């Protein structure tokens, strides 16, 4: 049974969500390893390195925002914006190709 346009669109949306979740899981691993490393540096050195805890705060904010953007309504808003941007780029590409075809047609007639 051939895929319909709706089937293809649903598949592409699902694929996009899976990619977003995989990027988040990668971010989670890097977040954990990076912050454990920073914590160990702070624990096994003088308190002069306590400033190393500041990146943890900033990175935690980014991590929470990434989570919210991936697993909450923000994720669907980002996905919708992504689709609009792709549609815009496709339209520009089609216009470019149409313009190119017209230029080639003019050259052939000349």
C-alpha cells in the first residue's frame, strides 16, 4: 500500500521528534560527564577553584530549557517553526530553479 502525503508528513514529524529527543539525550550525557568532572576538580583542589561551579548554573539553565523545548509544548512550537522555515527554503529553491529554467529557455531560443 503506497504512502499518502499525510502518512509521509506524519512520518517526517515523528522522525523530527525522535531526532530532537536523541539530541537531548546526548546533551544529558555531556551535561552529566561535564558537571561531574567540574565537581571533582572543585572537590580535589583548593576552594580557589569554586568559580568552576558557575558554569554548572549556566549549563543547568540551558539544560532545563532544552528539556522544556524537547518534551513540552515548546517542542511542538519549535517543530512548527522548523517546518515553516523548511517550507520557506523549499519555496525559494523552487523559485530559483524556475528562474534558472526560464534563463536556459531564453538562451535556447536566442
